[in-house]
């Protein structure tokens, strides 16, 4: 699903910053500060953000994320799932 959405293989993105997947680095930073840092209050509500495919085209993604914790409740990282809603947004505005 990731490769279909973004055009990258796992090997192409492994070890690289997730900012490469987003159209607007400032919005990526803003959402990261709100949702994906150790000191943030968990916010698992969906949000819209523009993403960038490997070929350069930009699409709207509805994302939702959650912290991943070990059995001792230590933060391991974050899991984010998104879906391309570009067509839905275009239909709604038509």
C-alpha cells in the first residue's frame, strides 16, 4: 500500500526522513510538533496533509497516527496510516 501511494520501495525510504513524503515541509514540522513528539499529548484525530509521490505529483492524504509503546509504556515511536482522498475532495468541490 505504501509503494502504491508514494511510488517508493521500502529500500528507497529506509533511513531517510519522512519529510521527503510531504509537499510542505513547514506543515510536516507543524504536525510533527503537535502529534509526533515525546512531550505531545496524544492526538489521534484524523488530519489532512498534502503528500508528494516519488514522481512529484502532490495528493491530499487523510492521516491518523498513534504512539507505539513497549510493555513498560516507554515510547518506541509513532505509527501513521494515511489514505489518498484527492478524488473525494475534488468531487466535493465540484
